């Protein structure tokens, strides 16, 4: 007897259909599994055997061959247990093949027949819906995330018996687990707490409005970490597509909080500077997303930027430029999205007081050069805004008056983002930072005065072609914050300010 059960595996962040074929034939009892599975898939044999017996069904004393097709697709994880078990029961005549054909199943079996959660259920359910399946059997612990998928009935099952009951009678399990709408986060940290530093706040507003990368440079204790940590409080909510993509990633990483459906807030990831290459960009024998992917559509904060390992900073370039990371392993290449905005903070030198008007710097020129050169030219070239966060003056420290609150700043950011979303509708990008040359040619046209300014800037700032494009995008965001359709020379001039630090501070050391 032959039976087939549809399931799926995850590659990158997308689900791909896999067919589990089960063949029972006469002969000495044996149990073989073919089709390029990892150890977890091979161990499925033992789990399935025990789970079937302990759920009160009979395990066939036949020659059993299981094939996971297509054989060329790399498969991993415990999600194949449930479809394999169902296939064996179907091949014994306990289930109707016609009913199985209309659905898909995924879930890991415990020895007693209980179904454990698996990673990536959201991506698999999306693949099932795309294939036109009517239903999908999933672990009840994964119910909330899968519920998001439209056009397919999601059947949460707690154990093998429940799955069999549904397939035999069509009766759905009672009391599906509760699904919590995630409330948007309430931020306790507000820009109103930060005294002075108006230039840095303005730059952060621009960065948030356009999704640009930003570097804060200043002496210890000036408020760099404080400013960076408050960035999420002025970012707009995720739109639906962004939320779906992010939830897929967290589901695959196994980081989705239990019982929650779509993620609402932009991620803010701040890995420590001792983080490894794999921790940052992802990888491992069976690739898992790293920090750059977990920060997708959100913020990656690298505090004490020059302290990160050199190789870590080097691998940061690809995700910064392309918005994705490619991880190559012997048997497979995986691509994860990684469109984050980078916020980096650093001291200007080893002792921390270079350019400080009060505390003298104790570094030699060579030490300063060595310190700043840890941030390589290609990396610096990918940063759109650089601002100095100087020591607070006493008058600023002592003022009782509050600055602008995050809520007010956020309103302006949201308005600017709305303009951008409308502008790029249907183009697969949402903000100015992701503009490609074909769009910038169209949306960042300069008037004659702007062109003259740009010509001078390219020369005096020694802008690269990339630097030129990035400058235009920042100018576009500044214009959007003002609600202007055209980039005026004043917008361009402000954008240029944020490259000033680079030219008069960094360049001299290179
Ligand atoms: N501009 C500021 N306004 C209010 N408090 C500040 C400011 N700058 C620094 N502080 C205080 O100093 C502490 C250290 O600031 P921090 O952001 O960690 O400095 P940095 O990262 O630049 O070394 C903060 O927790 C805060 O209490
Ligand atoms: Mg700090």
C-alpha cells in the first residue's frame, strides 16, 4: 500500500512543499527513511514508532519505506514526524487518501503521541495556502502564528489521536488555544529625558524618518547610548507585509513568544561587541538567522563600534548594502533578509576625549589613527549620517525644562514615512534608504542651484558614487519631513552637514 502526505520545509524564510511517501510491503519488518534528511529527521523513525503504539494504533509489521520528496531539497527538524505517522496510518487503511490530499501537516511527535511545536510554521502555512490546500494540521502551540494566514483552515492538534480524529470525522479539536493580539509597545524611555544634544536628536529624527544608518561620535558620558536606546520610541509601527516577514523570521529562529500572532513593533537588537560572526550574520551547520536578520525592518545598535571584532565588521557590509545575507554551506545556500537601520556609537579615540574642549586627549596621533581606522573606509561609506555628540555644558545639564517628547517627534516621522510608502507603492521598498538608482534618478532630481552645490560637495567631501547616492537619499528624507515634493538646496545642505564630521575628522587620519 502506498500513501502520500503533504508537508513543508523551510529554506531561508520561505516554506517549500515536501511530499512524504510511505510504502508498506510484505517482507521482513523494517523501517527505512530516504530523501536527504538530517539526524533529527532520521530519529523520526523511533519517535513515530513509539507515538503510533502509545496512541493506541497498531504499528505495521511490514517492510516500510519512507521517502521525502523532492530528494534534492535539504530537510531538517522534527516537523516530519506527524506527516510520516499519518502516512503509515493511511497506508494501513486507517485514513482516507482523498482527505489527506486536501491538506498539509507538520509537527514533532513525543513518544507518547503528543505533538510538539516546530519552527517556521508560519512560513509553512503560507506555502500550504499558496498550494491551494484546504487545511493544515499544526501543533497547537504554533496556532497563534499560523492563524494569520488567510484562505486556509488551521487545525491545531495536541496529539496524534486528535489529528486522526479530524481526518476521519472532520471534527475539529475543541478549545483551540487563545490567540493574543500583541499590543504595541509602550516605551518608558523618552527623548524628553535627554538634555541638549539637539543636533543629534535632529539627525536621529531624519534617520528614523528615512531608515538611514547613523553614527554617533562623542566623549564618554555625553549620552550616546541614551540617545540610541530611545530610537524605537520614534519609529513608526510595522506595516502588514513587514510584520508578516518579521514574524516568519522569529518563528524560524524559535523566538516567537508563545500565543502571540503578528509582531507589531520594530525590533531593536543590540548585540554586545564580543559577538561572533555567526551571532551577527547567522549561520551554523543548519543555518539560523543572526542579529542582522533579527533586526530586519528595525534597528541594529552597535555600541562601542570600534570594539567589534574586525571580521565581524567586515561581514556587516553585505547586509548593509544589499539588505540580505547569503550563508553558504556545503550542501545549501540560504538567503535571509536583513534590512535594518544601523545605529552605531563610538568614542572619537582610545581615551575618549579627542576634540573635547575640557578634558585633554591623552592619545598620540598614531593611536588616534589606529583607533579610527578600525572603522574601515568601505564601512564608513555605508553610513549616511555622522553626528558629534559633545560633552554637555553646565547650563544644558542644569536646565529644568524638558525637550521635545518622543510622541511629538514620532508624529513627524510617521508623516514622512507615509509620504514614502505612497511614493514607493508596489515597488517592494518602504523608505528612502532603500531607494535604488532607478528611483533616485526620478525622485531626487536637483534644481540648478542644487546641482552646483552637489558638484562642489563631491569635490570637497571626496564623495564616492555610493556616498553621492546616499547623500541624495538623506536630502530626500529631509524634504519629506518638510512635506516638500522637490529637494531644495537647503535640504541638500543639511544632508551635507552630516558628512562634515567625516571629512574634517576621519579623513585626516587616513
Ligand atoms: N544629554 C543628556 N541628558 C541627560 N542625561 C544624560 C545626558 N547625557 C548623559 N546623561 C546621563 O549620563 C548617563 C550615561 O550616558 P550614556 O548615554 O551612557 O553616555 P555614553 O554612551 O555617551 O558614554 C546616562 O544614563 C544619563 O543618566
Ligand atoms: Mg555608551
